[in-house]
C-alpha cells in the first residue's frame, strides 16, 4: 500500500471518517468507548470501508459540488463547532492528546494530533451520531445506493471515498 | 335447496320475498342470515359449483389505466365467477376498516361515509364468525405490551395493527350444506342475471331476467332485490338494465360505474431490523387463542401522520425474504454497515436471528376518482350482455402517498435505531414494482345525497323502491383494509334491515 503524507486536512478527514463510521453504530457504544474496543470496532469498520467508499462515490457523483476533501470536511464539521481552518490547537479541542486520553479514544497509535496518528474522540462520534439521528427525524436525507441515509452519513461515505478506504486500514 | 337453472322449466317464473344476485361473500352471508327465517329467498349464482372457463369468459372486457395494460387480464383474472365468488381465491386477510376511513377527509373523500365505524361494529363481530376468524378484539391485548414485540412503541409515527387470517374460508363449499338444508332458500346455479326489469318509470324493479349459457331462461319476481354480484358486476348490471332508463338503472346522475377503486401495492424495498428478537415475530403469521386462529401484524402510519402529511391510509406489510436471497442481502448490508456495524452479519447470524431482513410492501388506500370507471362497450358476450371497459387511473397523489410512506418508514426505522431500509421508490419512477390487490370497490358508491351517490346509507338505490346493493361497490372510500370483512358486515346489516322491512 502506498503511504500518503498525512497532512492536517487529511488527518481531519480521516478522523471524521472514522468518527463518522463509529457514530453509525448503536448509540450505546459511545459512553463505554475504550481503546481495545475501539480497535476492534475500527477493524470491523475498516473491513467495510470499501463498501462505504462505493456509497460515497455514488453520493459524490450526485453532488459534484462536494467533490473535494475540503468541501466535504467543512460540510461535515460546520455545525459541530469545529474549525479545521484554524490552527490545530484551536481547531480541534477534543482531538488533542490530553482530550483524547480523557475520552479514552485514539486508535491505532498512541495519541492524537500527531501526524501519522488517528484519534476518534468520543465527543465527535457522539456529535455525529446525534446529528445523524436528527437528520433522519427531520428528513435531511439523501437516497444513495437505494439506502435512505442522513446527509451526514452520506458525507462520511463520501469522505471515505475521497481519502481512500485504504487509509482507514493503514498502519502508521 | 341447491338447484341448477337446467332443472327449471324454460320461461319459468320464480317468486320469492327476496332475490339476491350473486353467491359470493355478501350473497351467501345474507342468505345464511335468512335461513329458517320463514321468508322465501332466491339466490342467483352465475356460475356452477366449480370453475368453468366458458363462464369465466363472461368477465372479459377492455381494460386500461395507470397500472392495468390491455394484456393484464384484470377483468377476467381478478375475480371468480362461480359459487362462492371471489372467496374462491381470496387469501383470508380480515380486518375492519379503520374509524377514520369513514370520516370526511378533504384529501381523500371530503364527504366521508354516510355511516360510521360504530354502525358496523356489531356486524363485524358477526362477520368474523362467517369468515372463521377469532371474534375481533378491538383492543388487542398485544397492544398493551408496548415496545415488547413490535418494531415501534404505540406513540411512534407507525403503529402496529393486526389482520386476522381466515383459513381462508371458501364460502361456496363451506356453506353449501347449510344453504341446501334451509327449506326457505333456493340457491340457483348457472343463473346469469342479464336484465333488471322495472316498471314504466323505473321506480321499482318488477323482475329479473335470468339466462344460462345453455340457453335456458327463467324470471325471478321478488318483493325486494339485492345486487351482490361484486364490485364491478353490480355496476354492469345496472348500466346494462337500460330498457326503461336509457342511461342505466339508478344512473340518472351518471354516477354508476364511476369511482372504481382497488388497492395499489408496491414493493417498497427491504428493511434490516436491528432488534429482531423484539420486532419481527408479530409481522408474520402467528397463532392466537385456543382455536389455532392465525393473525399477522402490519404497520400503518398513525392518524396524526395521515392528517399532517395529508395522506390516504396505507399499510406496510413485512414479508420474510426468500432464503435464496439472504446471502446477497447479507453481503450488501455488511458492506454498508450503517448502524448495524456491530451486528454480526452473515448466514450464521441470520440463522441465530441476530439480524432479520424483511421485504417491505406498501398497500395504499386509493384516492377516489370519478374518471376511474366501468362503462359498457358495444361488444356483447355469449349471453348478449354488453362487455365492460374498465379504466382505473391512479393520480400523482396516489404515487406520492406510497412514496412518502416508504420514506417515512425508512426515516423512522433509522432515527429510532430500529433498523434501516433500502428503498426501491423514487420520484423518477412513480410506480415501481406496482400491482393491485383484486379489491374492487366504488362503482355504486354510498352517499345520502342522490346527486353524489348511487345508494343511500341503507344501501338502497336512490330513486328505486325495492333495489339494494351489497358489496365493495358501495364503498365511497376504500380504506386500506382488505374488504371482505366489511363487505360481510354491510351485508349482514342490510339483511337485518331487510328482514324487518319484509316482515312489516
């Protein structure tokens, strides 16, 4: 597998994709998030990343305006209070090593916020999960691959497609 | 007594108190009600005791519409012309109409029915006996266990409701002996009514002209006449009985034959239930009571949702997915993960019921449309009766209803974390995988105002003193329940009223 330099934007995108995929799980999983469990779950998610990528490609074909890592990342985080265009410390308060440690998140790798490492803060997964539920309730939905998805779900799939499903399984 | 026209003398006149045209659910239900009553009743059944191709051909005609194509054989294949009528091919699904089906609804039927659900409740109880289902418990005890075995809690936008499943009762064979034993009943087979004769001003029926395919003819004279020949044939008989009233009997307002309805049904997709242990059991047939009676749960949008979205009623029927299709579906769902990420997906998991796939059908109440109608053609059948042209049109509103319900269900499943749904519906394809239900209704609709309906609230044809109609043709709105139980309830109500009237 070709190693791709993990730029900040790419790091944000990967974090979001992982958090988004995690958020798609049952809500009950988030409070008990721990490193071991996260690793197991993410391994499961990674197995399915290719299928998600296919959904994402279909979404991007239908919404070409979002066909860019920046556009889709901003679209995903805009309502969550995240500001990926700001310096890192201000942009992702929950994704710092300290916060990640408190949240019990971060896998694979030892911490978050360092290139080559991926963090899945509980708060982000929870925020995305709540947003997905809310979008389904209020009909902020799209139909992709025959599935009725919340817009955020579909954007997560698009992210997976854009960063490449192999990124989710790459070992730093 | 069971007779055949061939046992009668050509040209013979039969006299009775009540003549019933048709021996399907309504006709047989009414006849049984009169057994032993002392009133003489003649039941005229167009077919014999078994299916006969030549008789069935009398149903063929011209057909068109949104779903029906010229080669659909809808007229001939959606009903059966022999003793027992369409109970010879029904599936036995029984459910009363929902109370709101009778109400005025501006987006479906602004006038509502001239009677309410409470008027029919006592007759539903009796109808259940004829259909051999458990007496309907209108407050199902299962519903008192919210969130135990159902997909959604009772407060959700989709509610669980039940059909009771008749064996299904084939009314002909099942009740043949009861009818034959009753000395006051004469059930005459191969007896096709070809003309309703009236007095000079078409205010009263004087006799029925009856023919057999073999050429023999008799006439039947009664004090009261009931058409119970089915949702399409009732209208045909009225339209074809035009010797005095040229536009057809009871048709001075050009309403006979209009507002034809059937329940459109679509394959809306499939759902993946994430909590199968508490969800899908009740949506396949299960046993109730001590008599091994069967019931089956379905979903329907709540009355609040129907009002908010301005939707006709609808039902969501969940079908087990054929085992041969499971591996493919499992792969797709496993790939998508959705909120099933942590469920084991695969054949082992399916076998252990960790996850359940169900096909989703949506059945809709049609919006009554005067342009959906049956009319006479110039072509005559073997008995000299004009064949029919049936045109059944469905509107954008009907398509929107089906599409909206499917999407609402997909959303509800998702945000309540009950599962997910793959949709086969889209605006681009308004009638995907659509079909019909063989539930004919509406062609002699009930309305208190003679200007807006063919029969009144007591099912008497407006303007005619001694002619009534029984069957789905009197429904002014079809609701969404399968019609047989309501047809039976209406027929039993009519029988009670007629007995009182005939005795007085």
